[in-house]
């Protein structure tokens, strides 16, 4: 609100009215008692004619705004009802005087009608809000003393007077308001209806170092420091979404020193968005988040298992096809009866049988999540691949000479050793799992008996 522009607008309106009315408004702008008395002497009804003019403000609005105490006092004596008159923006004279800090005029207006403390302008602001925005400490004391309940009035039911103090960086005004509240007053931790932010959220967001330091010194604020705003962020998490600079570093240190934590590290559930107390929490939003995350994780695991099952099925099917063709695609009379061919057909048969076993296990709904079942499947797939390689080596056309045959034997020996090592590893893991499971069951049984 720009009071300088208000003064200019008022003067322009004064110059556009009738002669006597113009003179009356001109006198109120100057605070000239002589002119006022002369106008009343010439026309005793001149003040009543103000309501017939095109001006939205009364002369009392003008004199209260500009701080002419004597003129204001005289108008109140003659027209006390003007104290409750509203201008085009629904402001009474007390609104204007509060913004400018004219303490004597405020006292006179309150003595005439202290209900004007609760009048809201078109933006939902009462005189206390105007004073808080401008940091008018003495005015705030007068207004709170006249109507203590004015501290509870919210701006259009959106934000409290405390939020205004933080928004306009009026630390002294905030201290005065906090001192005027009881220790149990929930207003200190109330959340605005726009973003669900407390005054701590707002101070952190605006990086007001002194404001944050003061707020963290209040036990009530520290108690509610884990309150989450509408998007589920605590004050510390709000800071993490702000640009990084020296102020944010200092504020983060303050928050950490005050043991302010992130929401995910808290056991306290988030309050409802408009709750004014941290303990009035409802688990609805937090439960939905946890359920959504759980469902997402489960879906991911299911997708991974399905992909693994499909991949194994494809590989096993291809190996089965290869080994089947190798086994039946050769005429019986053409098969040489020697060591190499025997090794080939033995390896090929084992690989075929193992791959068919893998396919059977997969189509039977084999539980891939189970460690034992997955171990059996992995071992079967390993046997399939190892003996497929053995069949390839033994069936190589370069294995006719003694040297190549010796190489085949060595190669097969290596494969057998590898297969044996894999089998041994899985057997050891299986026994370890069984032993651990048995110990756990025994421990549970022992605890149950106690």
C-alpha cells in the first residue's frame, strides 16, 4: 500500500468537487482549523453535504492519513459516526492512521469507536495488519490493548498477522505479537491456507536470518519445527529447495543446531494442511505416500521377475533347439564310435536335458523370489551352458589328432572343475541358509517358551 499515491489521489478528488466541498477537503489536507470553522460558520450543514459528494473518503480519512490531530479531533466532535465510514477500498480512518503511525489520532479514533479495530478492508486486512506491515510498534500496542482478539483475525482467512510480520520482515512487530500471546496459543504454529506454511517455513523461504534465529529461540516454534506444509516439506526441506548462498548456509546451521530434521526422519506424521498444532496430525497423506511407494516397489520387483523369467525362457528354448538338432540331425551310421564323439553326445544330451528342465521349471510357476528355488534354477542353467560348451569343443572337426584330443580333454577337465566349483558354492550357500533358518526358528521357539 503506497500512502504517497493515496495522498495524491485524494488531492485530485478534492479539486474535482463543488466549491465549498473542495474547500473543506483542502482544509482537511492542510489541517487548517481556521478554514474549517469559517466553512461551518457559513454553512452549518456542510459536513452533512459530504455524503452527497462524489468523494469516497470523508474529510476525516484525509486528516487521519496526514496526521492532523486537532483537525481530526474537531471532526470527531462534530461527526463521530465518520470514525466508522469506509472509503472505496473499505478502509476506515483507523486503517490509514495505523499505517502512518499517528498515535494520538489512533487513540482518539479508538476512544470514539474501538470496534473499528476489527473492520476489514477489501483485502481482508484490519488496522493491526496495516501497523504490522509498517512496523508501527506503538500503534500495535494501542490496537491490541483496545481489542486483544484482533490478533486472531486472518487476512481473508489465508494468513495471520504473524505471517505478515515475517513477509514484510518486521522482527520487532513479530516479537511484540508473540509476547502478547499466551504460551499455549496455537497461532504461533498456525499454517497459512495458501501453501500450508508456518512462520518458520516463511522465514526460511525468505532467508531472513535474524527472524529464523529468533523463531528458533521460541520453544513453541521448535516444538512444531517438523510441521510439513501443503507439499509435505518441513522448514529444513524448504531450505534445501532454495538457491544456495551464505544466508542459506547460516540458516541451515541454525536449523541443525536446533535439532530440526527432515520429515522422512521423523516418526511424527504430517499434520493436516491447515492444522494449527503439530500434534493434530492425521496419517492419511503419509499413509498414502507409503502405500504408493510400496506398490511402486512391488510393481518394479514383479516387472524385474517377469523380465528375468522371459529371458531365461528364451535362452533355454534356444539351447534346447540347438542340442535337439545336434542330437537327431546326424544319421546313426555316420556317427563315428570314438572317444571324441562319445564325449560330444554325452555333453549334448546333458545340455539338452538341463535346458528342458529349466523350461519345465519356468512354465511350472517356479518362484524366482525364493533363494533356494533361484539357486536350483541358476545351477541348472549353469549345467546347460557348461555342457553346451563341452559339446562344442568335443564336436570340433579339429579334434582328430592326439594333440587336439588332449586339448579337448583338458578343456573338458576345466569345465568340470568350474561346474564342480559352482555346485560346491551353491551347496555351501544352501546349507548356510538352512542352518541360519534353523537357528532363527530355534531362537523364536525359545523366546516363545519364555
